[in-house]
C-alpha cells in the first residue's frame, strides 16, 4: 500500500457500564462496582504501526473485545479517544473490517454471493466477478462458489469470511477469536492462512485470542491486559522471522514460557 491506512493511536481510553445488579456475585465484581458502574478499561494507551499484526491476550472478561469494538467505532469510550491515521474514530468505517467470533456469513446466500457483498458497489459485473474469484482462489475456495454456508466445514466458512473481508481491500482488519469452534487441525491451517495473507497484503490487523501460541506465531506485537478494570501489563514487539518454530528459536520458546506464567499457568503445555 502506498499510503498509511491503519496507524492507530489509543489515548487514555476508559470504559464503564452501568451496573444493574443489586449485589456483586464475586470478589472481583465487588472491587469494580463503584457508584453503580462496572469499570472495564482503565486508561489504555497504545500506538500500533501501519501494517503490523497486533495480538491481544488477557483473561476472559477483561475488556479485549470491548476495546476492539471501540477501535472499530461500534462502541464509544467513556473517556479518551481513538485515532486512525490521525482522524478520531466516531463511527464504523468501511475501511475497517470486523470479523466476529460467530460466523457472519448469510445462510441464504452462496459463498460467491457472500463474498460479493464486499464489491456490490462496483458497476462492472466483469470486475465484480474477477475480484470475487481472485479472493476465493487466495483462500483456496475455488470450486465452492455455489455452495451455501451450511454445506461448508467450519474452516471453509472462516476462509469465506476472510475472503469477504479482504475483497473490500480494507485499511484495517480486526478479528475477535477467529479460530473459535475449529478442530485442532483446521485451527492450525487457518492460523497459517492468516499469517500468509498478512504477509501478502500487509494490512494492519488486530487479533483477540486466548491462545498464547497463536499470538506468538502470528503477531508482530503482543499486548497483554490485566484483570478488569484492565490496564496493559505487557507490550512487546515480536521480531522473530516467519515461519516461527518454538524448537528452532529458543528465545521464542523462552518468551512462550514467560507468557504462560504471566497469565497464570506455571508451565507451557
């Protein structure tokens, strides 16, 4: 890409929700219930470079997805601002594509029709079909153009979603637990697919994951959040060349063990 399309600045982001419960259910909730609100994010400051893949890790419920939704413009912060290319984020934008945990394919549309949603504004049918076919080939779904989502495996549905996201040529791609519900082998293949596509397209990408290995294999940078109300407890650039291998890179394996320990697991499994 000739110009920066996904440089992100997160400045002093805080987020709380109103509490509708009469009493806290846990000691953690008791700590964050103040004046009828639940504090989720606490003074988050981050800068992400154009073209990098950043992986967010942290305990369940710490606000990772909330921060994603704020970056994408689906939610407003209680305080602070998000800037993309120096412009404040005030609403969702077509240049920022969000891939949700659950499948977002429309079940009454074929694979080709689902991917085609991203190029529906193009006037030329020839250009539309060419773009759709190009991206279906990139995710290795050629031959499945006329299949419906229920006729595809979980991994194939995920690849179709990625094709639909990328065909738009977005400046930024946000993925929330993109491998949820996939079996082990499909998970590994999809992870490799995401890495390869990122190497090819160089899109600014943010991935929320609970999997430390995924973050280390995929990310140019790893950010770890604390328990709620979340602060940043770890932020590191990952400079190991791809493809990455824990056995071939002892320092990467050492970092893996450190992250497991940091997230409450005394050993890497």
